[in-house]
C-alpha cells in the first residue's frame, strides 16, 4: 500500500500532462465524437469555445499539484478531488454524445485512480 500513493500520483500526472500538453493537437482513439484534437472534441460535446482552455488549465494544474505533492503532500488531496470531478465530467460528455464505451475507458480509469488517491490521503 505504501507504494500505491506515489504510483497513482505519477500515473495520473503523466496521463494528464500527456493528453493536454503533448497530444492536445493530435487525434487519438479516445477523443469524443470524430474529433481530431481537443478543440474539436469540446465542440463535439457542445461546450462553448474556449472552455477547453479552462479545463486544460485545471487538469494541468492538478497534474502539477500531484507532482508537487512529493515535496508538499497537502496538495495531493485537492488535486485528486479536482481530477475526480473533472473525470466525472469527461465520462458524462462521452455519454452525452453516445460515444462507444471504449472512448470512456481512459476517463473511467483516471476516475478510479483519483478516487483511490482520495481514499489513500484522507
């Protein structure tokens, strides 16, 4: 159990940073609808223009807070809670546009990992 906390911090942080910083302008099999990038994905969900910037800042900020948690553990819990709610939103958006289940798998895994992290640091 002792190694579970840092493992979850690393997996969640790298996953979020990968999607939002490295792959934001690329198509992936998990993008909502037929989107080729994050901007198109948010459009497919019917979200307002620019909302991807707000969500991006929140997700990248939460990822950085998880990394910061290695030196300042007080940042882990709020970051995990934020990720938990953002992943509920992500899954809800996939359901809203009736994406195939497989497109929701990464968000569901991150939801489960953030819930585990919340439980471990409480």
